[in-house]
C-alpha cells in the first residue's frame, strides 16, 4: 500500500514538475515576444510614422509654393526632403537589424522608390516650372494631375508598410496571449493534480498563479483589440507582475504614439480631426456653430537654421503652450503638420468671438521668448472660419487653411477670416 502511495506521489510530483516546466517555457516565450515588440517593432513603427509625416510635409510645402509662390515654402520643402532621407536611412537600418527584415525591407524599398519617382517626375518639375515664371494653366493642370497621381502611389506604399508593421505588432500580442493561455492551462493542470492531495494547495496555486495569468491574458487580448483603457493587475508572482508592467508600458507607449505629437504633447492630426468631426456632429444636431483656427508659424525654417532643430522643437512646444493659455478648457488644440496647428472652438456663435481668440493667440505668441539667455522671436499667421450647415471636418479645415494663406499674403503675423465658403475678410 505504501509503495502504491509513494508511486502515486511520484507520479503527481513528475506531472507537476512537467507542468511547471511548460509554464516556465511559456513565460520565457512571453518575455521574448515582449522584448521583440518593445525593442524592435515599436522603434520601427515610430520611425515609419515620422517618415510618413515627412513625406506629407514635402507634399504640403510643394503645393503651398505652387499656390503662393512664397520662397519660404521651397525652404520648408527642401528641409522635409533632407528629413525624409535621414529617416529613410534610419528606418532601413532598424528593419535590416530586425528579425522581420526579409518581409519589411521590400516594402520599404517600394516606398522609397515611389517617393523618389514622385519628387523627380512630379514635385521637382512643378517647382522648377513655377520658379521659371508663369506656367500656362493647361500645362499646370496636367503637371498637378501627374503629381497627385504619383503621390497617391507613394501614399499607397507607405500605408502598405504601416499596415504590415501594425499586423506584426498584433501578431506579437497574439503570441503573448497564446503563451499566457498555455501558461494558464498548465497552471490549472497543476491545480487539478494538487486537488487530490491538499485542497489548501489548490487554493494557493489558483490564487497566486491562475488568476493573475488569466487577468493578464484578458488585458493583453484587450490591448490587441485596440482597447488601450484596459488596466493591468500587477498582483501575483514576480514574473507575472514584471510581464504585466512591460505590457502596460508598451500599451501606454502605443496609445500615446497613436494620439499625441511627441514634440508639443498636443493631439496629432488624426486625433484632432476626430475631435473636430465629433464637435461638428454635436453642434449640427443642436443648430449651433463652432469656430476653427488654422495657425502656421511664420518663417519657422529661419528659427531652425539659426538656432538648430532642438531649439526649434522647444519653440514649437512653447508656442503650443502659449496657445493653450489663450483658449478654454473645452477647446481643442492639435498639431496637424510640421509647424501647423488647428484649434477647434466649440460654442462660438459668431466670427467676432472666434477672431477675438485668434487675435489673443497672435499677440501672445508674438511676445519674445527667452531661452538660455537668448531671445527668440516668433509669430503666427492665423486663418479664421466658422462652421456653416453642411460642413465636414475636411471642408472647414480647408477653409481655415485658405484663410491662413491669405494672412500669409497680407504680411504674416496677422489674422484673416473666411466667414463663409465664398467670402474672405482680412482682420
């Protein structure tokens, strides 16, 4: 009888050790997946997003020069070209040193090639023709159509790369979830074995191992599905707590990168346009209006050339802070481009109220900034508009953008207003 008992105890011990080994292997797999996600894919995703922003800046400044003939736009365009080249090299190195090089490098090469084709056959010929003097409207329209088509191909390439990077992030999260599921199953088997020996051990194992792993698996599943509000429980064994902390840090970083600009801390273009769209829907249903301001920093390239890009970023952050001082708690301030910011002013019923806010911002930004004993002067040109029935987020943004260009043409450091799609007033 004792031999049978010892044999049973031995079998139980062997099965438990095998279960424990499987659990440790699954945890190692989780830690490896988290390391890959944090050290490689997040870095690649960040650089890819910055490169996309640089391409869009090139197209923005190229089109701005074609519309206005302002030489400053050429400088901004060339600066964006230099930034793109640097980011292309950085992204290539990051992908080449990752385990996903074979899959991502061809997509990056397609993107870089499409960017070069757009510049060589679309943007640069247009800029050269515009610099040479007046361009016949028929030729200008033909060149503009070709440039838009080529940039559309570039946009498709960088979206394809971004989609694949996001898919790899999701795959890593799924790997983590699968490993945690295996870990949970292994621990439940161990708990079942100990049920035949000591009920107290079952309670302890379940309380210390199974529940934290299950909660962590649910939290990781929620993050994989895009729910960044899921909170992770860090109680339980040290390994589970460490994995929870790593996944939580990764989730917070992904959420912040998806919504906020790293330089100014303001909502990015997608988040700002989402807020504008929501505000338009709310105000339209109530028959109310809202104001929109489009701010562009004057001669910002000169700030970068004079003080350097690090100081330029600090100036942008200071301007964003000053704009924040001039608006209310319900207003939205977002960075939508290189030196462009969009301000959404809900509840403003007339253009005069919106223009008053714009003037307050213009005066506040124009005040000298002191940095390390040096004085930096910056100004903004602001386009003002108020929503009208039938407006979409894109249409009211475009109208405010046109008003901003009118402010630029009026001499900068000024405010220009378009109070309807067909009427413009300089303030």
